[in-house]
């Protein structure tokens, strides 16, 4: 039997899956949707994410380590489940691939204005394919290495402490034009990925502090997000934040080193590791669902089809504005699924428990 | 040919036939005793032959022969095949009537124990393995005086019949890993094996990977230290390179010097090697990427010098870098093949004449020379020559990617390397241990070298039943 995934790695995986390119626009989003001191919204959303993880934990406890699919398929007919599976595949695969595309469009905007994004995306797809065929254990190993390669980045915020001023935060709370529900969807969208914990249940050792690692990983991501938002509010001020498309990018641009200019270009490229893990985990979940539908298909063929299909679809999202709009709807659907699936599972587990008793 | 249970006369004929046209074989007869000896003169030690065989046979009478053959040096063989194999292994075959005996007098000429040229250290022992298996075993036993040091002899190669010894310390090495290694050695199908580094390629799990998956060393102290850490060592006949398993990627960056110097120095040196690894793999590629696609990243103070230097070069940075990298590799290969004194001359010619002339002729910019030279020097900081060579090869791929796709290509290459490394295993254990899977305790002797008082546990990768050292 394969080695089980250690909680240390789960912690790092959670951070790598959750954090991504959404962080670049997050301070503006908090300001735009929540108004003054919008950074506090990160705490609220982080709490909602923890509640969602708590639902996963209930499934874990009640299901005694059984996989999501085993629980569902032992009570519900496949004819009912397959349309649901198809919908989940649609939402998760599109979210994953569009997050990848968003990163590539941003990269193209910064460094390769004349190169067609589909060429850059092709490289990304190659990485996805080669990592995905190696299986979840190796994906987790890769995420650990990528975590170390990027773990130093949050400390760059220390560089801005000299220019940080508390008065820029203002004493007002959530004032200005606000749209909190939309804002919560946006912020939760940038924290998505934690649902992987639900699918990792069969791959972790029973009675290990697995969910503690999931929560800690998620909290660590929230902490990094919070720090970036506070620094952005204290550095730029609320009014200026509203006019910056990618405030984190401007924060990075402020860093100057004697031997290299435009340091932000270099920093931005390190985000490829985070985006890669975010997308790959989405595709891995999709692979699990597809494996349930096409039971006899070769895994490598399935992976190839996922990568190819999402590559083709992602080419239709050719501007960042269009992509953001698509992502907004997908985030809403994804978040709904994240709550709906564990609730359905808990109901099914209760029914199964009663049936066992009778 | 039926080699099983043949009569004495037939057996002699079979052996004689097997060694037909082998003019280096020696037949020596003792007609008064009805005895014939067959052996290879150059495989036996003259003194042993004289003491154990010739002198006793000269002194004995025909009636006392059976008593002589009862002495322990005479081993009876059962068939012609066994006799032939014994002769090939440096034993003397003694034919008498229906009986055949062999006497071990193996002692071919071999070089003395000298310092390893590829793994020299500043402080520490200088003895290294030789091509003689017995000498190598003796060098290990001299360092590990324990009856728990077990050795298993195996034979590899259909034609060469190369002896391979698997060594491990009972109670410390993992039995499952020992059995797995033995199984792999037994499954090797080849005509012949001549070197330890060649041998390990037959037991690799990923033969198509550019990375070496078993660490090999000519140093006896290295192998002894790995044995007591719970690893399994292998010695190959005719090779001064021993190998150990299980191996991880980071092990290739440690050197015995780290342990023979103060721990702070050891730590600094080890960190330096990892920095050297990053420089080797990325420096030239980064130069190519920046000068091709990301000029905006160059500081203004440097930009003018670089632009001036680059303005004389008629090629794109990619060709310029590949040309210089290729020149460096040519110089290295030429230096490796030539005697050390001429090799130094090549170094001077290459380093000064070609470098200087290339800049003056406008073939390359002087900043590129610095980048290429720095990454070449950094590659030699890596203690394992095999790993260093692999890394240099990968560098070419990264340069090409950086030359075509800038920083994007460079990061793509690095991600691909990480993904590839994640998939590698050695004897079923992860090649990236102790980073992934992570073991914080092992980090004390991976990227840094903690004081010995804190290195109390054996590495997790060896899966030892005896986790604490000194037990």
C-alpha cells in the first residue's frame, strides 16, 4: 500500500492550493466591496472557510475514513449521481483552468505583451500533465518543494514597514460604496482550494491530526492575505487602493535591490508554483470524478483529456475583464458546491447509520 | 556438455577443452603422484601457491596423498563447471584420479591503496578503494570492527562473472531494503559489468533520469560512515567506486570535510554548495533571459557597460552563451583526458587566451564570460562528479528555454526539474527525502551540519529498526 500523506505536507499543500494570483488584487477587492478597513473582511471570510472545513470534518468523522464517492455511491443511484458529477467537473475544472489563465494573462501583460497567451499556456499545460500523471503523493511532494521555494515571499512585506502609516487605515469601518455579498464571493474565491481536504480523506492516516493541519494551513493563508491587505491599506491608503488594479504588484515594485531592477517581475514569476498547485489540485479532483464515470478509461488518457479540454476552453477567455466575470460566477457555484456536498454527505451518512441500526 | 557428476578423466578433458586456445593457462604435472595442476599464473600469488600446493606435493608420497587432501586448503569440486569457475577465480585445480580439488591462491597484481583523485579532502583520511575487492573489503573491515558487519557475495554478468559484495550492519540496516537490493542484483541481465557507477545503472528505478540515483564513492571513510548510519553498501569487483543505498538528492552535496571541520564551518560549506548549485543551474540562463527579453531588469549603472559590451557581439545572447558553455565543456573534457601537467596548460590556454581573445574578437561579451565562468566554477563545488556532470547537462536545457522564452522558460524548466525529482525513488524511498516527505530531524544533517551531540538519530530514509545512534 502507498505511503499515507503526512499532516506537515497537508499544511503546506493547503497554503499552496489556496494562495494564488488572487492575492494581487485582493487588497483592492476588500477596499472596493467592503469600503474603509476592508481588510477586516478577510477575517470574516476566513471564519466562513473554517466553518466549511468543519463540515468536511464531520464527514470525515462520520464516514470513518471512507471516500466521498463511496459514501455517495452506496446510497444513491449512479444515474442520479452522474449529472451531479458532471456539474462538479464543469465547475472545478473551469475554475482551475481559468485561474491558470488569469496568471498567464497577467504575466503576458507584464513581460510578454507580443507573445500570444496560448503559447505561454501550453507550457503551463505541459507542467500540469507531467505532474498530474505522477499521482497525488507526488503532487503533494511537489507542493512541499514549491512551498519552500516561495515561503520567503510573505516576509517581503517587512520591507514596507518603513512607509506604513496607521492613520491611512482611517478610524471608519466598512464605509463607502459596499457590496458585501459580492465581496465575500470574491475573497472566498481567492481562498478556494481547501475542498481538496474532503477528497484527501482516503489518502491520510486515520487518527492523524489531518484536519488540524487543514485548518492551520487555511489560517496561515488567511494570515498572509491579512498581512498583505493591512500593509496595502497602510501603505497606499483606502482611496488610492480603489484605483490600483493589482496593489500587491505595486507593493512589490516598491522593493529595490542594487543588482536587479523591476524586482516585481521576478517575484511575480514565482507565483507560477502556487498557481500550478492550485490548478493541478482542481484537475486532480476532476480526475477523481471522471474516474467514477469512465471506470475503464486509462488514467493517463483521462488526464490528457482534462488538460486538452481545459486548454481549449481557456483560450476563449482572452481578456482579464472577461475572465474576472467568468471567475466570479464560477466562484459562486464553487462555494455553493463546497457547502452543498458535505451537507448532502452528512444527510446520507445519517441515513446509512439509521439503516445499519435497523 | 554435461558438467554434472563426470568421472575424473572426463572432467579433466572438459576443463582442458574449456581452456583450449588459452595460452596463458599453466599445466603442471607431478607424474610420480599422478597429479596435474591447472591454474592461471597471473591470477595466483606465487608464495601462496608454493606454500599451499607445490611444497606439500613435493614432500608427500603417493600413499600419504589422501591425508594431504584432508587439509583445509583443499576443497573438493563436484563437476567440471565448478572447477572451471574456480580456476577463473584464481584458484589452483588439482586433478588426481577421479578427484578434483581446488586451492585458493588468488593474488593478482593490483595497485597500492592511494588517494582518490576525484574526491580529495583537505583534512581527513586519504586512503581510497582500489580495483581489488579483497583490499576494499579489508579497508571497510579495518574501519568497522564489528561482527555485525555482514557481507553477501553475488555474481553479476553472464560472461564477466563479476563479484559484487553487499555490505550492511545487521540490526541497523533495514532487512527489507537489503532483500530488495539483493533481488535487484540477482535480476541483472547483462554480459558484463566493469565499474560501480556502471553497475548502479542496472539497479536504478528510473534508468532514463539524468540524475544519479545511487551515491558512489571511492573513499573508505564515506562508505564506513554510511554503513553505520544504516545504509547498505555495495562493492563491485574491479572498481574503486563503492555505492550506498538508499540515497537522496541532498546527499550528493555533502562531503566528508563537513564532518572533519568544526560544525559551523561544515554548515557554511554545505550552504555554499547549495548556493553553488543554484548558480550553476540558473546564472547563465538568467543572463540569457535578461539580455534577450528583460532588459528592464538590469540596473542602470550596469546597463551602459552591458550594452557597450553586447554591441560588439553579432549573435543573440543564446548563441553567445551556448558557444561559451560549449567551449568550457570542451576545455573540461580535454583537461580530464590529458595528464595533469598538460591539463593545467589547457586550463590556462582556455581560461586566459580563449576568454580574452573571444571578447576582443567580438564573439562574446565580457559579462557573459563572468557568468559562464562563475557557473562552471560553481559546478565543480559539488562534491559528486556524477551529480555535477548531470547538473551541467541540465543547464544547457535551461539556457535554451531562457533564450527562447525568457524568465517564463527558466521557471518552466525549474518546475519541470522539481516535478521530475518528485517522481524519483531509490529503493522505494523518496529521492527528495528529507524535504518531501519532510523529516525535520534529518534537516540537522542535510542543509546544515549540526554539532555531533545533536546528531543522535539515524536518517529516516534508511528505515532503520535502530533509530538512535550509538546503539
